[in-house]
C-alpha cells in the first residue's frame, strides 16, 4: 500500500502565485493539480473552505482559501 505524501508549504506557496483572485469549486482539480476533488470539498460543509454562492457556483476567494488549506494540511498531520 503506497502512501501519498501531503503537499508541502512549497505547494501552498506555489498556489499563492498561481491561483486567480476568485475561482470556482469546479476549477479546483485544475488549479491544485488534482489534489482537491470538488465533490469532496463540497461534502466538507462547514469544515471546508469558506465560499460564496452565486447562482449555481461556489466561489472561493484566494486569501481565505489558502488560509483554510494551510490549516487543513496541518490538521491532516496530527496523529
């Protein structure tokens, strides 16, 4: 059984440079290199990244998404 390593801080810093200011949930796989699945993020509910809903789309703001991603990765590292 192989274990996929979690993205490093370098991954988050690369996202800081590459993410647009606002993006949709559907764009997550493309923007994160497949790390985050839109359905998984949708199922996280309140534990997921903060978003705004407009029509049929969940929109994420870059800064708040990156704050959430850092805390999400840190919580995954706890035993």
